[in-house]
C-alpha cells in the first residue's frame, strides 16, 4: 500500500477527496500523515478521517522556512511516505524539502498552467482576464520552480457567460476532486517500487 503524506493550508476539500478515494480503493494508498503550516479546517478533516499523524509546523515555532520545512520533511520521512501531495498548501516549499522528495511530490493548481501560475488567486485572475477557459493542473513540484514542474494531468473548464468567482470555483473544485485522486492512482501504478514502503 503506497503511503501518502498530504500538505494542506485551507478548507481541505481535496484532502477529503483523497481520503474518500483511498477508502473506496480508487487510490491504492493510505494517508499516513497530514501536515500544515497553520491551523486550518483541513486538519479537522484529517482527524475525522483517522489519519494517524496530523501536525502543524508553524514559522513561529520553527523560526524560518528552511528549519520549518526540515522539521516537516523529517516528519514525512518518519511516517515513511512514498508520495507527498500538496492539496491546497499555500506556501512555496523550501528547496531542501523538495530535493528530499524529488520525483515524489505532486501539487494541484486551479488553472491551466503555465497560465495563471505563481498566484494564490488563479481563478479570480482567469475570470478578470476574460479568457474563454481555464482549468486544473496536477504537476510535480521540482527544485527552484513555482508552479512550473512537469505537468502530469490537466483538464479544461470553460468559463461561462455570467460566471462569478464562486460559480467558476465550484466547477474547478469538482474537477480537482476527480482529477487529483485519479492522478495519484496513476502515479502509484507507475511507481510500484519507489521505496520499500510501496509494497507493504
Ligand atoms: C484548490 O483550489 C487547489 O487547487 C489550490 O488551493 C485550493 C485548495 O482547496 N492549490 P481545498 O483546501 O482542497 O479545499
């Protein structure tokens, strides 16, 4: 069973979708740790889902980004994760963490990257730009890049006349909740023995 660590900062709807997919077997993995940079509703979803390790790694506690992300990487290693998924994690990860898990970190972003990358308001910016479509991207997180790692899945969402941020966000999130678990499963199928943990 592939061991998955999920990094979160917000509502946790993508975490909930991953937990559901693990429960149904759509994803052949288990979420063994959920880590966050701050207190957020996603942590309650992790606890309700009986995730064994749920931890906050704040800058206040750890001092600076490299120290915080080193502590978070140590916790991911201690949980023996095979794969790390950023599901609404709202900070750029320190390169030290990214290098430790290189090739094993996925991120979901609410636009058709490279359009509307490196922003926390990709949905609002797409709407304001008047483009006919936007979408969802799942990509690898790679060192020294922000929202620019190898794209592993992408799906288009049309922007409809009269769309508001809320209506567009709802359709984008619906796509994320399907595309992210499906992409995690595809990653698992193509990495059957990435570490000794993967076959447990
Ligand atoms: C999602 O739209 C994701 O693409 C972006 O942050 C949002 C997180 O939502 N990176 P949630 O916390 O999973 O509900």
